[in-house]
């Protein structure tokens, strides 16, 4: 399973980065960049929580 | 040409009244306009929640306060070395330099690494409290909150625990040099602080050397070999600089977050009672503490490109203060904004910032706050203030001078 950011709607609020700074940064254009997109069983819940908390609903998991 | 700005006339954020209660001082400024120009501070004040959040993400606002100073040659030879180091701090950098540093730092802030620190933090807080109780001390800052973050950062960097007190000294010295805290004895202390920092550089170089010859499970080892594809690794000076940044950014803010949190609970006894009765409320209480009386009152940005916000034109070369202390009490965003409610939800406070510079240590800070608050309220039953408190006069930091407490069974 992988997590991805939709850059067309991301506003760079950084809720994702504050929660999981090892996965998400805000890049040069002020939008989220996923720097570690592999989601395994151990961190599935953490990533799911970040997806729920994204204020612009710009994150999703794919590859089920 | 005379330009009329919507003013925040007269508000001096360093006045005794604003030092004591910045929230009361800022409320009328925010109510008059979420964006205003302060003649006193010669800076735009962003006080509404929405505009402050905008300020954190706006590309026209730069965090780089060092390069312009270095370029203008306004820094004496004594401080030049420190400034050269701060130039490499990601908090003070713009892209693309920032992005590279941040990617590498991300490797060092692995969530699992941070979570594993929980046990270390609990043990450390308990041993500080053991000594606090056994020796009948009163000041929670001096004896509990001040020693804590240095020892956590020492652990993260892989330094021997015995050296953790040196970390706290260096951190205080760094604050003095970087932001000119320290008041009247500043010049003398400034020179001593610079000597202390030279010692810190030497110490970090040894840690880097040790990690290079024997990599371990610590941040310096990760920084030496971050394995981030497509990103040039850090050189030793950059690693040194990042270590100093971790120490500086994680020290005073953490001390004050915990101390301000204890104070908020002691001045709201009903909330303290609620928390003590149900420790599952601690995480939400931490968020409310960060909103209510967070460690950073405001953050400074430079305007590099013209920006329009709320009908005001911010011009290149001007400064903007992103005033968390006002935004986090904005009644347009927070219901009952003037009430301290440890179960508040949602709580979109700005204590960790937003955008690319949002706090990379937020997880660690939350962990330290949760553990410290839980252990303090559990181990010091009947906790109460022993004397009225005072605040340091500071533009950016919300810092108590001391936190004198009593509790049931305090040794005389």
C-alpha cells in the first residue's frame, strides 16, 4: 500500500508533516511531498489518521 | 511619500503589561484588524488566525534572517562564526537549501525512533521528581523542566547521559548569542557564551567522529548516512549546525511548554482535577496548553516580494510578526477562545507553525509534554502555586522566570 498527495488541492498546512515528519515534507512549491510512500501494517493506522486529518483532503492510499 | 498604515498604535509587546498578559494586550489589536502595522515594532502584526496561518505558508515571506545580515557585513568577527553556522539552519533557510536540509532531517526524525524515547523520558522525569521531592525543592523549572530537554537531546544524538547538563548550558548560551537574550549583563555573558559554543562545536565534532567510526542507533549516525536518494549528504559543518539547531530548538521551547502547562493547570484547578482523575485526557490537554499559553508568542518573517493580505500591501524589506499569541485566541476560530478547556476539539492552534517550516520536532515535543505533565500531576498531589509568578520580558518567548510550587507533604 502506498500513500500519495494530490498537489492540485494541497495548501501546505503541514498537518501531515507535523504528525509524521519522516514521511511528509512541504516542498519548494509549498505543497506536501511524500518522501516515504510505503505503508506497511505497523504504520497503517498512523498514516490513516493523517489522511483523515488533512484539512484539504489531499492525501490517499492506493494499491490495495 | 507618506504611507498610512492601519495602526496598532501604542502597543509595545515588551511593556510590563504585555509581558504579564500578552493575550489581553493583543485582543483589541486583533479585534480592530487581523492585520495591522506597528510603529513601535516597525513590523506588520498578523494577529487573526486565518492571516497568521497564511503568513506561515506565504512564499512572499522569507525565514532567512541571516544571509542579509552577513551580506551587509553588519556582524562582528566574534559572532561571524555563529552566524555562519546559523546560516545552515533549516529554520532560517528558504528553498531550495531548506528542502535539502529538511529531507535529510526527516530521516533523523523517524517516528519509531521518537516513540522509543518514551521510556527514556519517563525514567528521566521520574528521577528528576525523586530528587525534587527528596530535597524539598520548590522551583519546578530549575529542577524538573529545565534539565529535561537537554538530556533527551543528548540521548537522541548518542551522547553519554553524564554529559547532558553540558547540553543545557550550551543551549542557554546559544539562545544568548542567537537571539540576544540575557539582559543587562549581556556583553560579558556574550563573550563567555561564545567560548562555551566553541566547546560545543568541539564536543559535537567528537560525536561525529565517534559515529563515523562506529555507527550506532542515534541521529548523528543517520545524518552521516541518511540514504536519501538524489540529495547530497551533509558535510561535517552542516551536521554540526544541525545538531546545534536540534539543541537550540528543542530546549527552551520544551521547558516553557511544560512549565506554562503546569501553570495553566494550577490556575485552573477544576481542569487540573479533571486531568488528574482521567489521565487519558493528557494528549488533548497538551494541545490546549499549546493553544492557551504556548512557548512562542510570535515568529518573525521578512517580506521579500510584495504581498496583499486582508486589503493591506506588505512591501519587500518590511517585517511581519506572525503572532501566535493572538491567533490562538481568535474567537472567530475557537469557541469560548478565552476559556482553558483541556478537552477542546478540534484545536487548530498554530503553536508548531504551518507550511514548510512547521516544527519537525512536534512529535517529540508532544511526547515530552505528555510524559512530564502526567508524571508531575501524578507524583505531586495537591499541587499549587507557592508564590505569584513573573515572566521574562521577551518578544518571542513566553517564559516564566521560575515556577515555585507546593504540594501535599512538601518537605519544609
